[in-house]
C-alpha cells in the first residue's frame, strides 16, 4: 500500500483546492459543450459530411472516457501535482493548436489533445474530496465541485453563442487556455505524496481502453462487429484481472459487493437521467416548435438552480446522510419524468420548470452516489475506483442515448395515457413513464443494499457497547 507524507495543513489546502477545482470544472465543462453548437459552422467551413464533423465530439468523448480511468489509476501511483501539470499543459497546447488551425485535420487533432489533457480533471475531481476531506465533510466538497460543473454547463452554450456572433468559431479554443491560471496553485497546494514504486498493469489498462473505445464506436457508428469486438476484449480484461499478479483493477475491489452495486446504481441512474439533456431539446423542437436559441433559454435555468444549490446539497449530505439525499433525489427525478409523461406538449415554460426539477434531482443524486461509493473504496485505490465510476457514467450515457434515439425514430402508435391526442407526443410520454417506473426500481435496489447495510452496521455497533 502506498504511504503518504501528511501535509502540514490539510484542512486549509483542501478548502483552497476544492474551490480551485470548481473553477477548473467550469472551464473544462465549457470546453466539452461549446463546440456542439458550432458543428454546423465547422461542417460548412471545411465542406464536411455530418458523419465527418461529428468526430469533433466523438473523438473527444472517446479519449475523455478512457482517460478518466487511466488517470485515476496513475493518481494512485504517482504524485497528483505532476499528473495535473502534464494534463493541463497538454490541454492548453491542444487549445492553442485549435486556435491556430487552418484545416479540419488540425481542428480534430486539437480536440483530441484537449481530451488527453482534460481527462485528468474528472480523476482529480474525485480525488480531492476523498483525500483532502474527512467523510463527515466530503459532501460539502462534492457540492462545491458539482456547483462548478453545473455553472460550466449553464454558461458554456451562452458564451459559445455570444462569442460566435462576434468572432470566428476558432476563438472558442482560446477560452480553455485560461485553465493555465490554476496550474501554479495546484503545484503549491497539492501535497507531495511519497508513492510506492509498484508496477502498473498496462496490458490490463489497454484491454479496458479497447473495450470502452470499441463500445463507444459501436454505438456512434452503429457497427455490430465493433460491439462484438468490445465484448471479446472485455472477456480478455476480466481474464487479465484473474491472472495478473497486480491487475489494473484489484481483485479485491472487483469482488466488493457494495462497491459494484454502487457502480451499477450510478450507471442506471445516469442512463435514465441522460434522457433529460438528450430528449428535452427534441421535445421542445418537435412539439413546442422552438428555435435552437430559445431551447437554450428554456434549459439554462435548470443548470443555474443546480449551481446555486450545489453547496447546500453537499452540506445536507454531511448533516443528514447520503441516504437522505438519495431519497430526495429519487423523488425529484421521479416527479420530473412523471410530470413530463403527463404534461408533454404543454407550454415551454412549464416544460422548463419540470426540467429544472429533474436537473436538480440529478445533481442531488450525483453527490449522494459519489459520496457513498467513495466510502467503500480502500484509500490506495481511490483514483481507479472513482475513475471507474466516471467511466460507467460515460458508458451508460452513451448507450442510453443510442437506445432513446432508436425509440424516438420508431415512434409509438398509441399513448398509454389516453388524454394525449397529438400522435407526436406518444413516444415521449410513454418513454418518460417507463423511466419514472425504472427510478422506483433503482430506489428499491439502493434501499436493499445501502440502507439495510447501514442498519446492520448500527446494530453491530450497539451490540459491541
């Protein structure tokens, strides 16, 4: 197990680092979302097909998803300040290349470099709350980081639209370069850990990366051969865990029922929750007939309210417990999908209000699950353990949006709620109703594992006294 040099003032460093992390998350989340708005302009400038220009987002997602878990493993073995330095410098270099790019090849290369660097950020976002805050204050830290993420998601489309209206879209690459301002502070306040010089199972890491890459390509390209290849590489990854002396993900972690159940619940929650950012724009465009600009205005309040409540929810998790926050989150998300199923086709303002309820519920859920899962991971495996959670969230989102797209393409002949008369709303209403029911099942799983476990541990503590 790695030993650590205790920082001389860890509480102070933790408070500084979590605010620094929030600013970093604002810039990184903006970078991830800003370019989605300008894809039509990139396509027109370089005379590309839709499939070609989509690689600006697809390549970024592929590298970001794989990189988050690889950096997580590296953070368990190497000093965080060196890894964040490498990541932010690569991120800024990619941004500079994109700013100077004169061809689509350079734009795509720049986005890939950005992803290589930026994928250290989700790993660090999981590491700082766990290593620099005790369990009783971890919710507060996660709430601050959630605030940064929500702010970035809220202002990213606005900044992108404003900037593109004034200058060329390539100037979007300039904004992420501000992230270099954080580097001296990370170098100063991240502790100097003394790590053991253990070997890293690079073969296992490559097998995991191959599994993820092939799966995401299978989803985005609709290629069943790639899906089959992903399944084969996944089998190889599990065999590597069984055979390697020190596998990429430890056998102890992979046998931990609580940890695995937490990952499963997180993946299920994210797969359901991704319906909000994926389906809401389609709903507002197809049913409410809104222009893209107005759709953004309808959805932005949800991110703003989430950003405002982030710190408060974190403190609530510390004072009332993760289970309390999880139940509130489940209520919000269930209410959101249940109301959408009943009132699909209503005025856009009402849809925006319901969307805000769901977005706040998602933020509650992310804090509760991150806090819960982090407590089940051994300290020397926090990086890769939380990195796997980030990876599962990416994969569940990619798979679920592919499924939702197929469902919406097929449509629905009837509505399960008889008062809907507009045939265009049938598929939306039926899908929202199914998602609401799934959320009830997820809550039952959570109560069966984590609530009953807490009660059992409480009985054991009382019996000892």
